[in-house]
């Protein structure tokens, strides 16, 4: 799954790290983190990434 996410995200910026938790969040959902390098407009990137589907899973993007 991490390599699939890496491949999807690398088209926008250089991906430096992908982490998918084996645990679920408090709502019973899977979650993970992607770290990028060289992002000049984080809000614009968030909008683009928030439209991604991987298989039948819709990604929800937060910037922290």
C-alpha cells in the first residue's frame, strides 16, 4: 500500500516519506502520513491531493 501511495503522490512533488499505520483511528478508519519536499503552496497541494482515490478509498488530506 505504501508503494501505491508513493506512486500516486510523486506526480505533484518529491515524496520523502510515506507511513501507513497498522492501527485504526478512533473512528475505525485507516490512516497514514506522506511527507513532501519543496512544496511552495501547501493549500493548493492539499486541494489537489484531496481529490485522490486509491482503489475504492477516498483520501482525506490534512496539513500539519
